[in-house]
C-alpha cells in the first residue's frame, strides 16, 4: 500500500496518531503537502462520508476522522503554498453559514488565500448571519467567502446576500461561495460573483474578483 493510501485509510479509521505519524513520514519522504491533502487526507474523509451515507459509519466516527484531518492540517499548513507574491491582496472574511458546523474545507481555503497574500479574517463554522454582517461592517473586507456543506444550510447564503444589500454593503465587496452542495449555477442564481470547487481554485477566482473592485 502506498503511503498516501495508508493516510487515506488512517483518516477513514479515525486513527489520529497514526495519521499524524504517516503525514510526518510522507513529508520526510518529500511528498508535497498539497498531494498529501488531496490524495490522502481528503480521500479518507470522503470515504468516511460515503460510509456514513451507506449506514456503515456513524457521527462519532466522522468526528474522529475530522479530528485526524484537522491535526494533520496543523502540521501541513506551513508547507502549503499558493505561490504567494508576498503582496497584500486585501482583506477576506471567511465563514461557514449559520446551522452548519463543517469547517475543514473552509480552513483549507483560509490557508490557501492566506499564503496567496490575502489578509484572512477566519470566523469559523456556524456563524450567525448578524455576526457576519457586523464583521463586514467592521473589517470592511474586499471579499466575503461563505461555505455550506449541507443542502439545508446553503439556502442561508441568498439570505446573507439580501441582508448585505439592505445594509448598503453589497457594492463595496465581492462574494465567493463554496462547499460540496454549492455550484456555479447556484452562485449565478443567488447573485454571488464567485464560486470555486476547491481551495486551490479559490485563489485565482478571489484574485480576479478583488481586481474588479479597484
Ligand atoms: C467531517 C464531516 C463532518 C464533521 C465536521 C467536522 C468539522 N469540524 O468540519 C461532523 C462529524 C461534525 C459532521 C456533522 C454532520 N454532518 Co457531516 N460530513 C463530514 C464529511 C465526512 C467530510 C467533510 C469535509 O470536511 N470534507 C473535506 C473538505 C476538504 O472538503 P469540503 O468540505 O468539501 O471543502 C472543499 C470544497 O467544498 C471547497 N469549499 C468549502 N468551503 C468553501 C468556501 C469557499 C468560499 C470556497 C471558495 C470553497 C469552499 O474547498 C474545500 C477545500 O478544497 C462529509 C462527507 C463529504 N464527502 O464531504 C459529511 C457530510 C457533509 N455531512 C453530512 C451530514 C448529514 C452531517 C450531519 C447533519 C449528520 C447528523 N445527522 O448530525 C451533521 C451536521 C451538523 C451541522 N449542523 O452542521 C452530509 C451532508 C448531506 C447533505 N447534502 O446535506 C455529508 C455529505 C455526509 C453524507 N454523505 O451524507 N460532519
């Protein structure tokens, strides 16, 4: 079994210490951090999600897999780079919408945007809409990134956009959305300027959006 397949299995099994050991070993062998994320950790989490859907895995096991991923991300974070030019591309506020506790994907987006030169304000998961509006008022970001992993929380996104408009905040910033149930089509329908399938794709889309603000 390749080391990436071993990492995938260790995450699937929710074995945090084994995952960490393997991630350190993979780094020492010269495997790129992004490769470890994409072809080891994320695959293990997806397998776990599929197991949950099939009734073979349960919430505590999903949580253990998530913890194994999160601890590994702490090790990998300094090694992940989106090719920063070192410049300040402006402020981005990132939040997972209210009612949704998933934040692993958003953390990856934060890491990538941060290393690309954005000043990231990370609000974390399950953020009440009012708190997002208040933070936009206070931080005056160029970009707001919203995440949703549940089909029933993605509908909070258009609500947030309407609130921003009502408060007169909509013209001063661009909005990018993401998360497994979200799509370019959904972004177009709700009037979000940007969508990205994953954290790597979020970088060029975000750069393009902020350049349109100047
Ligand atoms: C780990 C996990 C959990 C953990 C979350 C821990 C945490 N701190 O995040 C726990 C155990 C807490 C959990 C709980 C639940 N979960 Co859950 N979970 C998952 C799982 C296995 C992995 C998610 C993940 O982290 N993926 C890895 C990351 C890297 O990928 P990602 O999140 O998609 O993010 C990438 C892109 O989407 C994108 N992206 C994400 N956000 C953003 C934002 C922006 C701005 C941009 C540009 C891009 C972007 O970039 C990211 C990086 O590349 C998924 C299964 C799956 N296949 O996704 C189910 C899944 C999302 N969960 C599911 C469910 C049902 C639940 C629960 C409702 C279960 C329950 N009955 O209680 C609860 C929800 C509680 C709540 N109120 O939110 C379902 C959702 C079904 C649906 N369509 O609605 C899934 C799909 C499992 C399944 N197959 O049924 N879960």
